[in-house]
């Protein structure tokens, strides 16, 4: 382990250390604790960018923890895919953290105890980073569990009835998918005798087909539950909307994408080839259509966004299922775009809630006049998600459609048509939100008092009308930063897409990954 | 020597029992189901390690030479046990909290799902009427399926019923869906 790749474990280490320090500090000194969070996450972002540059220039960065050679020790690997996911996700978590500060200041909300929120949030980040960097399946499982354990706490934060109800579904489904993951690990270990992903990549090739398919189906099912691919997506729209806004936003942006990351890894490194391509294509089509049809009937903004999340996971699975370099490149780009956009939309839904006093479309109206800034912050990512050129959603969808048309075949053609239809229906759902919340006349009894149910809070002595119109600067800043980041994907579209193409090329040649983990090539 | 049949059969039985328990509505049974299921999966991992042998790393003293046990599955099982223990503890805490708030620990249906289902059964005209009424009187939604439940999750944010107090007389803290 030399000085350069000592960077690799830092994205996992820093948030865990910061979380520990914050717990030691205790419930007081909120400013110090915020500073620690920001510094830790900013450092993770810097490390991730450095890793991305190094991985892009010098190939995958592997580090053998404790000096044990692979496959005995635990290996962390940052290739282009890991590094770019790491960079975007740490940028997004940082922005959401800033947003959460704004919410703290304004809320003084006893439903959301902050001494619990911040350490859990940092542990969630550490788990996410660990899942991206893990070089063996079991370490990836541990990363998933770190992240999930923190997410259980976050989704039920405050323990209100709605959150307990939603959290129960979420936790049980997550536990079940963890069991599936363990089953897949056990099957692979029994058959191939290792959990190191690089070693698995050539040992699985030697396995008899049916054995490898059992392991592949179990692994894909575990990832598909996390990614919310259609038949396994029913838990998501039920459990996400009731959590606090920053939590929902970061879950929607990141947690599902870790499932997608797992699917990409499994289909390129572990099980290359097109054994289950047909199954994945059908699942992708069903996710797109089922998700967007669900979104069309929703009248609550957050639930509507949760359903569009499911439908857009379908796009990413579509690109993976194509298996071509063009399809994978478009998928990687789409994942990056979608992490940012989906998080932004959920954050803006929080702003709408605060400004308009509700998230149900039946009770919103006239926000374009009363809150033009929120309108702009909603409009740009909404159009981006709907795929309006020249925004990044359009670039990603264009890449996917071109990859699909280049591939050809009856099923792929159906998917291309389905993707276009989904894009239109997404636009329809978001325009419905726009028309109802921003352009329509205000409702008859304007819900100008979002705290109507909160008068029993003895600490609250301010007049109610004054609070309904104030948007904390940090909340706006966090959302704005994410909108700017998503616009940067368009501005830097060329280089970014080229990077995604290089990442896809690297994914399609697993030998590079294997050589980074086993530099001597002495693999048995 | 292949893997032990007894271990495999026990693991299969545990997984089957766990799946049956997971289909229940009561959260405490779900916890037991998760625990049983995870133990079944742990046995599967143990079976994956091959036949049992002497303790790993330590050289065998005297006696006939036997192969070492594979230490990796045991390390993985230890990790998995710790994780499922923590998860089960958390779910139990949630079950307790849910029991305090609602009087039982059943997992409830999603309110919005009920709304969409009801709408799909209606005509378009009836649906608009219902929405209009629901906005005016939020207890229209959710109240029909659970007429006597004190379940604030189903009530839109301004829809405090009664005096805003729970059955135990404390102020209602859980009525809002988003906690902002």
C-alpha cells in the first residue's frame, strides 16, 4: 500500500470518524457539529474527485487493506465507474446536508431529532461509499448493511405514526433483500470458493451454466429490490414520501442507484454475456411503464416523484441489458444525471411544501406568482427529467435510444418505443404538477398556514403567517447548487459523456479490473 | 465428503418457516420471521464452506490428521449474525413504538393506495366529487376502512380530528406526513 492509493479507503473512513466524533461531542455545540459534517463530506468529495482523476488516468486504483494480498485480504477498488459514482454522490450528499441545515434552522421540529440525524446521515454516506468501493461481494454486503441500518433510523426519524408505518414496509423489504444477497454470496462461495469479485470473474466462467444462473438470479433479485425494478418496486412509493425531505431526497437519489450499480457490476464483471438479457429487458420495459402510469394518477407531489423514480430506473436497466459499450455508457451517464435530478426534485418538493403549505396538488396553486424562485427551481429539473433538450436528461435518453436502435431486434425496438412513450408521460405528469401548483389559481381557502397542526408547540411564539412565506437561505442554496450541478452536466456534456464511454469500455474489459486487484497475475 | 445433509435440511426448514412468518401482518411475527430466515441463510453459508474439520490456523496436535475447517464462512456468518441482531432490535423498537401509537403492531395498508383504488372504482364524476369533499373534510379518506382507528398518517396535515389529542391524552405529535 503506497501513498497514492491510500486515498481509496478515505471516503469510507472520514464519515465514520466524523460520526463518532459528533456522538462524543454530545447534544450541544450544533455549529461545531455542522462544521464537522461539512468538512468531512467536502473532504470526501475532494478525495472522490482525486480518485476519479487518478482512475481515469492510471487505471483502477486498488488497495489491499492490512497488506494482505488478494484474495485473502479485503480489497477496495476504485475504477472509473466507482470513482465517478463516488464523486457525484458525495457532491449530492453535501448539497443535501446544506439543505438540511436550512431546515433545522427554520423548523425547530421535534419530529426530527437532529442529534440523531447527523451521525446517521454520515454513516449512510460511509455505507454508500463502501458499497461503491468494495472489491469483494461480502464487503459490498457490509457496505449495503451500513447504509441500510442508517437508513432505517433516518426513515423512521422521530417515530411518528406515518413514518413508523412507512418505515416498517421499508425495513422488512430491505431485510428480505439482504437475505437474498447473502443467499447469492453463499451459492457463489459454495460453487466458486471465493467472494473476491476479480477472482469470481474468471471462476464463474468455469462454472456449469445452471449453477451460475442460480447465483446470478439471486444476486440480481437482491440488487433489483434495492434499485426498485418493477416487480420488486412496490415498497418504494409507499415508504419514501413520509420521511423528512432531505432523507427522502438522498434516498431517492442514491440508495436506488446503488442497486443499479450492483446490477452493472454483476452484469459486466461477474456474469458477462447475455444469459438474462431478455429478462432484464422485459423488467426494464415494465418498470418504465408501470412507474409512469403510477405517477399519472398521483395527486401528491412526493408520491408522484417516487413513481417517476421507479419508471426512470427502467432506463438504466435498459442500458445495462443492451450490454453494448454504447448502452453502458448511456446508462452510466443516465445514472449520474438521475442521482442529481431526482434529489433536486425531492428537495424542491420540500420547498413547495414549505412555501405552499402542502404537497397535495389539490391544495396547491398560484405559486408561480407568489414564489417565482421555487418555480424556477422546480421547472429546470422537471424539464430535465422529462427529457427536454438540451438538458442532461435528453442527452442520456438520446444515448440510450441510439444504443437501442443500433442494437436492433424486435424486443429492443419495443423498448425504444416504450422509452419514448415513458418520456412523454413523465413530461405529462410533471407538467400536471406545474400547471396545478404554479399556474392555476390559488385554492379557495389558501393553505397559507402550513403549521396549522402545530400550534400546540409551546416554543412557537411567532405569528403564523410570517413563517409560511420565509424560505431559509440554506434550503434554497442547497437546491440551487444541485440545479447548477445538473446544468453543468449539459455544459460539460461532451467531456462527461466521453468519460462515461471510457468507463463503459473499462467495464467491458474485466481484465483491467482483475489486473489491478491481482497485479502479479498469480491468480488461481 | 459432501456437505452435511442435516445442516442443509435444517437450513431449508428454517427458511421455509421464516417465509411463512414474513407473510403475517403482525410486526412481532415479522421480527421472528426475519430472525429465523437469517439463521437459515447462515446455515446455508456454513454449508457452503464444505465439511467440518479442525479449528483453522491452529495446527492439530496429535491424533489423526484432519483437514482444517474453512474459516471464511464462519467469519461471514459472524458478521451476518451481528447485522441481523441489530436489525431485529431496531424492528422490535419500531414495533413497540407502533404499538404505543396505534394500540397494535399490525402493518397497515398505504392510505394513498386505498385512495387510488377507490378512485379507480368510481366514475370520473364521482371521483371529482370525492376529491372535492376530501379536501373539505379530510376524514373522508382513510376513515372508511378503519372507522375507529386513531391513525393520523391518513389525515392530511390540517385534518386534525377531535381535540388533537391522542387517546392517552398527550398532544398528538404524529399527524403530519412530512415532519417539516
